[in-house]
C-alpha cells in the first residue's frame, strides 16, 4: 500500500505486532526464547490482508522453525489483539513470511572475515 496512510498503517502494524509477539506470545509460549523482529508489514490497498516479514535469530535451526510455526499458528490471536488496539474498521488477515536477510548478511560477513584472514596469511 502506497501513500502516507499506507506507510502510517504499515508502521503501526509493525509496532503493534511486535508488541503482541514480544509480550503476550512469549508469556504463553516460553519456547519463544529467540530474538524475534518484525521487519516490515505490507498492508494491501483494500486492507484485506497484511504480509508481515518476521526475522527470527536463533543458533538452533529447529528452534527457529518452531518459533516461526508458533507465530504462524497464532496469527488469529495476533489479529484479535490488534483489533483491540488499532482504530480501524477491519483488521486485515495476517500472513507471516520468514525474512532471512539478517542471516544472509551474517553469512556474508563471516565469509568476508574468512577471506580477510586468508589474505593476511598470504602476504606474510
């Protein structure tokens, strides 16, 4: 959704979804111990759906996938919690997508550091 209203709604959705996940869901599910960030919330122009990009950082891949599954399974609960906070007529359906850009960036950083270490050894 473009325009000032769309940007405002996306920002508001992102903040409120993060609050619900970091407080309510973490209290209900203690296994959500990973670092969870809501990267973006893309609200459709008709306000019927919202694509939410979530980044989960955990050292264990299985725990990371389990955390994402908990979030996806509780999309209805998150939507209901948003309806209590946001002042809009209809809260859109939430579709969560796992954003792996932070992990990709971390991988690239590690590879560059390895190359840099290898380069220092060749010069000596």
